[in-house]
C-alpha cells in the first residue's frame, strides 16, 4: 500500500510539473504591466504571473492575521 501511495504521489508531481512547464512555454511573450503609474520591466508573461502569485500567497496570510486580530479585539470590547 505504501508503494502505491508513493507512485500516485510521483505521478501527481509529474503531472503538475508538466502543466507548469506547458504554461511557461506557452506564455513566453514579453509584456510590461502598468498600474497606478508604476510600470514593470519587459518580462515573459509567465514570469510576471508566477511573481504575482507568490506575492499574493505571501500577502494573503498577513491580511488574514491582521483581520483575525482586529476581530478578536472587537469581540473583547463587546464582551465587556
């Protein structure tokens, strides 16, 4: 049973790696993004998408912690 789980895990990782490789190879055109006067350098679209994904994954938990802390403070003030 342990061997089957390992094979399924390896096949899943390989499938995800192939999907990511296909995504990167299909999005090689150079793009520049502009937002609120800030412009990025000319980079492949896949690189920008991955960078923004990583930034979102880093910023999301920070917002969750901040919101959780503010909701706990409001609950404490309502309890008094």
